[in-house]
């Protein structure tokens, strides 16, 4: 296909259109479209987001500091992260309004949709996918949806409330990110993309004919549907443009396929390292990772011999608490290593940690009681003023969803609300 030729032009019109395959699409915001004074002041590094949920809770007595603000004393879990104290904020007294149901709340950790335990439950769009709509189109992969564990579970949900299937194989993820497809593989990918676009054309034609016979409320719903179709068409077009572009080369060899799903510590470290590589090569800017530990027996962690889910129902028994603490400390060590590597990677005059907001938390304040209030949550990096414990009322919790509004704004989404969040996070300022 012959593409139009553009010469370097500092005043290139934002309305310039690319025409091909019967589709007209506005160009993305190119460097040449920006005035020189804007280009000079904009940061050279894009903003990123990594959202991590561990679905079996976090023992609150080893996580929450007793004192608020900057002079809080480190707890056992935060001691593991002490190197990053000035790069993270710890939250207490937060939860997602209306989100309950014990384990079922894992579906709503990044959506905030209430009533997950009800049979009629329909999820809403997740935080990361709202980010994708604004910031996901500039990379080969608009987002990555990943998991560690035995059964498929995802933190990412579409606007229609459908779960985005996660990738849980480190080897397949590495191949997806860094191994070139064969010529036949590229041809097959282009064919699938064109088939998807043809399907969208057919669906649009059918619904347009149907529209004439519908009432005002249904026509409004169809307008929302057409908006989603247009978004998907643009994503398909961008995906097509990436097929023939070479993938980045990395010096790290491919990881072995997961042989032991119970080796939680190893599998988390490997997945975190692949996330770091994906961000460092700008293959994606938005990642979610679900740590689905319930049915695992992480015997490779010294002192552990019992299934995680069983341990969370400890009933206060010291031997079970000790085992569970070993598991969670191993998880925090994996997180600390991830943050250290992000902090060591330079991008212009910043680090990847400066540019990447890392949200780490859980859907249950107490897995033993199946409660969904007082959620243990922390945020690292991302260009915020950190080094503090933001302590809210543990009886009348502050909306965690307000933090999601802050994260949307930080990555460049013009949003004043998200789910039950109606403002930005109180006490959390941008650097």
C-alpha cells in the first residue's frame, strides 16, 4: 500500500488524514505537529502504569504502620521495601465503596464495580483499559494482562464487562515481546486483522438497518456501541501497522516454560522481570498482574508446606500465621526487587520508577474474615510526592477509587471521576 509522504514540518496539521483500505484515520499526535516551545518543555519519557493484585489478602498486622504521615515506623513487610521508602506511599483505611463478597471482590479490584458476589453481577471497565484508550496506542501492545498462579484470573475488564484473558506463561510472553514472527506468522496476523475489520463492517451495517426501528433509549445504546466499534477499528489499524516493524532485541535469554506453578517466588520474579523489560523497551506502557495464589502450595519458600487458601483461614493460629507470613514476605521481596530494577533503569534524566506508577494491593482486608474493607495498598513511583503513610478512618473508609482518578490524570487521561471515585486522592500530590 502506498502511504502518503510527509516532509518535516513543525506546523503539520493535526487534521491530516491517512487514507487506505477504505478507512480514514486521524494521525496520532506526532512530534512534528507540536509547536517547538511545547516540544522543548514536554518530558522525554512517557508515563506508565503497573497494577498488581494479590488475591488472598495481606496480613494487616505486618503491613499497616501505627503512625501516619512521614515519620511512620516500618512494619515487617515495609522493612523489606525500606530502600524505596521515599518512592512509595502506604495507604490505610481505604476500600472500594459497595464492593463486597469476600473472594468475589477480586473481580472488582481495578473496576470498583459493586455486587461481585451476586448472580446478576456485571462488571465495568477496569482502570488500565481506560488508560489504554488514552495512552495505549503508541506502543506495539496497548496493554499486557498477566497472571501468576494455577487458574486463569485477570484484573483487566473491557467496557462491556468481559474479562480480558491473562497470559500466564513467561516463555510465551517473552516470545510475544521479543521474538520475531515468521513471514507466514506475519501474513496470518494481517489476515486475522483484516477479517476482524470485515466483521466489524458487517456488524455495523446490520445494526444501522436495525436502528431505524428502535426507540430513543435503544438508539442511545447503539450510539455507545458504535463508539466502541470505532475505537476497536482504530486499534486494529494500529495493530496492523506494527506487524512489519521489528521487535526490540534484548540480551536476556528466554525464560524456561513454567515447570512448577507452586514455585511462587520464582514465578513472580520472572514475571516482574519481563514486565520491566516490556516497559524498558517501550513495548507497552500499561500492565496488570494478578497473583492468584489460592490453590498454590509454595513449598520452595522455606517454612511453607500448606496451601495458601487454607493458610488465610488461620483463625489466629500461630503456626499458620507463620507460614503465611513466609509467603507474603517472599512476595514483598519480589516487589522490592522489581522496584529496584525500575529505579536502576535510566530514561533521559529520570528513572523508569519515576515514570511508572506501581500499584500493589489486595481485594481483601482480612482473608480470614472475608472482609473487603481496610485494604492493604501501596503506590510506588509514577511522579508523585511519596515517603508517607496516608492514614484514613478504618471504620469509615476513604474511597480507594479516588486514587484511581489520580492515576488516570497522572498518565494523561482527562478524568474527574472513575467508578465510585469522584475526585483525586486526598493527600497525594504530583511531584
